[in-house]
C-alpha cells in the first residue's frame, strides 16, 4: 500500500468519525427541547409535537395510535424516548455498538418521518437525511474510524480482539 492510499484511508476514516460523532451529538441535543422529567408537557416540548403529529397525520392509523396510546402516557413515552435517543447518541459519539446505534437511529428517524412529514413548516427531506446518515453507520459500523468498536476489534480493549459483539467488519 502506498503512502497516498494510506493518507486517503486515514482522511476517510477521520471524516466518517467526525460525521458519526456529529450525528451522535445531534441525538443527544434532542434533550434540550424536551427535558425530563416533564418533557415540556402538557402544552410544550414533547407533548406539543405529539399533538402536531395527531393533528396532521401522514398515516391516520398512526395518528390514532398516538392519540389513544402515546398521548395519554406522554411522560412514560417521554422517558422511553429519552432512553432511546441518549442510547443512539452515546453509541454514535463513542463508536460503541455502532451498527446497533445506526439501526436504532434509522428506525427512530423513520418514525419521525412518518409522524412529522406533513406537519406545517417541517421538512421531510430533513428526516430522510437522518435516515440515510443512520443507515450509513448501520451498514459500515465503525470500520476505519476512531472508535471503541475499532479498539475492541484490534484487541486494544480488554486485551483481546472480539468483533462478534460490535459487528465490526
């Protein structure tokens, strides 16, 4: 391998690391507008956006589910949402279980697209971009990046190589 190829591989790895970390920080910043323990409820934050999804449904059956199941349990679902988004964020920031974080982030972004696609002043392409970015890290994991997964893969973590848990490949 020549030095030009090696430099390019490092550049790509560091670029992907930066994108992954920025995406993880995005997920962690979601706590700002819906902070526990009230999540902005009853009229703001998480509850406001639930009400928008119910009022402007892309899929009426989904809006019915939100109205009947989620909205009456907004605080409980708010805690679940916080747990999921913090887990995605930490996974991506540290590159730990990166493929799992990417998968959950992609599925969570699809959920956001379904719920918010036709809400006035929301942009569906924003959620489509989120789906694609999370899909990227589901597909490639932490390959070639600075991450916990790579450290474990190369035996730098706990003194042994073990890529079976992290899905590094």
